[in-house]
C-alpha cells in the first residue's frame, strides 16, 4: 500500500503545518471542529484507519482496543504520556505505539517554574484582587508571600522536565535542590542531593514539584506522602492529574496542613473540583504546560516522523512498544 493511500485518522485539530504535512502524504481524516471524539467515534476510527493519531484526551482502554480492526497497525500518540492507552492490549493485537517526548521539556518546565514562583508570592491571588477592584493601596504587611532564594525545592521524578525545572530553580532563583528518582541519574550540571524516598523529599522541601507519570492503579504521590510535608510547604504538579492523590491534596489544603498548591493538571479533566477553584492558596492553570506554538507544532511533526518511519520500514524515533 502506498503512503498516499494509507488512511490516517487524527482525533483532534493539530497545528496547521502538521495537518498540511499529513494531508500531502496520506489519506488523512482531520478533526476540523476539534470536538473530542466519543467512544463510538474512536471505535469507528480504529475499525477503519491504518493509523490512529490520538491525544491525551482519548481514552483507549482495553474495551475499545478489543474492537480495533485488523488493519490498524500504528497508534501515533500526539503527546509524551501514553497513560490514556492500554499499551498491553495494543501489544497483544500487534499494534505499534509511538509518542512525542523531548520536544516539550523546556516549555513545560517554564510553566512549572511559573507556578513555583506564583504560589509562594501569591501572584494569582493578587491578580484577582486587581481584576475585581479590590486594591486600596500599598501597606507594609499586606499580601506578604514567601521568597524562593535559599529555599529547598524537592523534585519527584528527575527526568527531562524535572531536570529542566530544577536547573531553572537553582540557577535563576538560588534554590537548593533535593530529589527522588527510582533509578540513578547521571550528571545533572547543577548541585542537587538525591534522597532515599518520596517521603524524605516531601518532608525536606519547602516546595515540591511533581514530575512522575500517571495512569497507574493508584497515585504515585499518596496521602501519606502529602502528610509528610511541612505546613509552610507548597505542592506543584505539571505532570499528570492522577500522579497525585487529588482528594488528599484538597483535604490537606482545606485543613491548612500545607500552605498552597499550583496545578496545571487534574485527576478528571476537564472537571476541576469546586473546592480547588475556591481556594485562595491555590493557582490553577488549564493544562497549558506544552501549550506554545513551537512545541505543539514540533509534537505534531514528531508524530508524523514516527508515521513516516514506520511505513518506510525504518527505526522509529519514539517507539513505546
């Protein structure tokens, strides 16, 4: 089958240069109105397409995977994480899965660093006061936050994004870095101290930034871990919503067991608990960690590169399984 005849279904609207590339090379069915696919639309796509290009909003669980047609040969995920895909079921059906890691590292780290600065300095709270006309003038003791210089940043998961975040915090803001990673890491290029457990990092840090995957049977950062944090500490999550026990975090915030949180991801997106939305000590962002023109376009081209390589019989740039 020639590349032009390969049927490619793209589940969400992608940057224009990526869609143009896919249309030129393949029989590409695009999502022009960017609506989230229903389960039945996903099943229909998997029963007719040679390649599916999904995103993190598409839940490809075992039940949907079981209904895929024999012609489906590749799932080229638009995104670094694949916790929305039942990878084991894909393997059993002989379907190759690829993703788009690496290109979003710096931009996601920028957002993590923005939250690390925003929450202790109460920037979002201050912006809300200004937007509602609540600023009555400067006073010496009003809107006091916490400085970052000299404080200890705890990184949970020293992968690409964890490293980039820690580097920014150390070099740009003079923070001390401690971290936990399941496996040893190589030379970081900045001073950092590895601790023996998540609990140890949570207890030692003034700010904890989470950079571990989600999609597991239970959150990697549990209620017990959150209970180890200082009352003056802040939790930042730009990884996955289900990486952290969201209910435990809400309870800790409500009871004042920790000082605040900055979140770009949520357990049941797009649903965000009312309790989080109403807390002054919490800064919420709408999952924009990788939302730059440069990154989203680069992600699309990596997905297309995987597709090109697969049907050319070449080594895949970003093969998951």
